[in-house]
């Protein structure tokens, strides 16, 4: 069975991405991840092996973020500019930068609950159930928040949301 600490370290990139979605600033996101890692290590015994470590860690991150907001009553600031994007030539880099900026701006307009579920399900690939566990909400709430978030993103980015056909 893999060591808890190694598994925790392996999840740091995902934790950083989720923290950045909550905080919207790299500095605050790093601080939040640091606090979450400390808390996870202190409470390692409360995690039940066999359950989703990702969900447990995301819940810690979200709870810490809410505590931080309550304590400081501050609003998150926009993400810092991305300084480097991959690409074959200048045109591709420019297009990637523009598309990323548009998507980031659209994501930042979503309410926190929709940003969080969109990040967990779409970017991190969590199942609806794991996202529901991480956010401590019913699975139906995850589904409705995700649907609203996707529709809003499609609208903001000039695309028509694709509706699933009932089967």
C-alpha cells in the first residue's frame, strides 16, 4: 500500500490548481495549499484508507478557504498573467494566450461554487460523487452547478451549450 505522504505529494499539483481556482492569486493559493498539507499531515489518522484521498484533500482546502474568508472578509483577486504558453510559432502562442485569457476571465465571473465544481470535474477529472464528497454537497447539487457553470462558460465564450439528449 502506498505511503500516505507520497500520495499527498503526488496530489500537490491538483491541490494547487484547485486552490488557485478558489483564491485566484498564486500567492494565496500557495499559502492555502501549505495550510492544507499541514492539516492533512496532522490529521492523517482521520483519513480512511480506501476512500478518495483527493476528495478528502479538496474538502480540507475548501474548508480552510472558507475559514480564511470568514476571518479576513476579503475578496479574491484576479489570477496573475500567464507568462509562458506552449506553441510551435508566434501565432500559436498568441492564439493560446488569447484563448486562455478569455477562458480565465470567463471562469473568474462564475460564482465560487460553480468555479469549484467546474475545476474538480472538468480540470481534475473527479467523478460527480467524488466532487460531491469533496464539496460536502449532494451529487444533484454538483450536477446542477456544473450544468450552470458550463452553460455560462459557453455563453461567455460565444459557444452554444450542448444539451445532452435523453436516452
